């Protein structure tokens, strides 16, 4: 029965790799024995199998009983995700940040190659420390919250995520989305005047126009943080459920509404001083218009991506046969 496989899958995915095979075989045998005992020699019905899973209890609490490593900062259930996410963030965010800093600093024409590389390496080191600390903190907090949530007695077998690949939210998908969300948060933080004046390059205006501060910039930061939290939730739930699909619909609706409002109500979005500097550096007097057009295209792309995410989430949820 598919429900049994989903139950076993969601138990063993929370365990260290060296335990998964043995626990899977042991748990499958135990469930079938309990179901056959209830059926009294006959073929177990779906209702009888369902009652066995209810008796066994929450898949997360059962995984805790099998787990043989009680002390940890990041539990085995999340450790592989934690390490993989850190790798993804470092591989995506740091190269992009280095490229942006290089291009921005070169506009000032005030650095030798050596001093520029030294400044970029110093900035990357600081960002790396922050990425490591905040990622670890997020995993620790969510792990503690998830641990408390397991004590609820409202668990039902219907809450199980579907087997991969039908309804599973793949880790690779989540890692990539989280990495980009982290980059979006950092990029938006860099547009806060106090932070930019402290960390930004000399003689280079920030990208956002003054009219973007404070409401629109802080709104964009809230959207980026909301997206980051959503991706963490998707990662820990591990499957397309009613909750995750509903969350995706809500978050993408908020995101689309915000970006449409920005493009409709704020003009210009890009800082004219920044555009003038770029125009002079590239000897292109039409740079401001090109950037504004690029922003409009970016918003269209964001809307398309949001719509696609909603359609894909609903499709995978229905394909998995979840109720």
C-alpha cells in the first residue's frame, strides 16, 4: 500500500544514511505483521493498515526512537541538508557578490588590481562568516520548532509527504531557491542607506533612487525574507501538501502585487546619479532608459516565475494524489 511506503520513507529520510536501509526493512516488516494480526489471517484492509500507522504514531517521533545520536547542534535529520545548502549558498552568492563588487569598484578608477582584490577578499570573508552563522542559526531554530511540533497529537497518516518524485520537493530545488533568497536579502540590505554608506564603495551612489527609501526598500526586504522563510519551510516539510501549496500561492500573490505596485508607482526606480555615473563610464547617454527598461523586463520575469511556481506546485500536489 502506498501509504505504508510514504510512512516508511518519511521515517528513514530523517535518519543518518547508515541506518536507513536496516530501519526501512525492519519497519516495513513490523507494519505488515501488525496489519496481518489485525486482519486475523486475511488480507489487511486499507482501514486496518491505516489504524496500524495511527498506532505507530508520528513518523518524526518514531524516527527519534530509531536515531542513535542524541547529542548534536544540527540533527542528522537536517545535517545533510545543512551542509548541502551551505555549499550551494557559497557557490552562488560569493561569486555573484565578487563580480558585483569588482564592477562597482572599477567604476571609481581608484584602485590597483592588488588593492581591489584585497578589498573584495575581505568583504567575501565577512559575508562568509555571516552566511555560515545565520544559516546555522536558521537550521537550529527550525529544528527546535519542528521538534516541539512533533509533540502534537493531531498527526494523521494523510499528513505524510508523497514518495519521490511525484510530490517531493527536491533538496536541490530548495537549496538553489534558498541560495538566491539569501542573495536577494543581502542585495536589498545593501540598498539601505545606513548600510550602504558604511559598506559601500566611495563616490558610487547606491542603485535605488531616494524615493525607494524607506517604504519600498523595506517592503522589498520583507518580500525577500518571506521568500527565504518559505523556502526553509518547503525544505523541512519535504513534500507538496495543502499547507505548502497554500503558502506558495499566498507568497507569490504578495510578491507579484508588490512588484507591480513598485513598477507602477515609483519613477525612477534606479538612482539618477548612479545612471549618470554608469553612462559616463560606458560613454552611453541612453543608459538610464536602458536600465529602466531592464527593470520592467525583470518585473515581467518575476511575475512569470511566480505564476509558474504556483502552477507547478498545484500540479505536483495533484499528481502525488495527496488529499
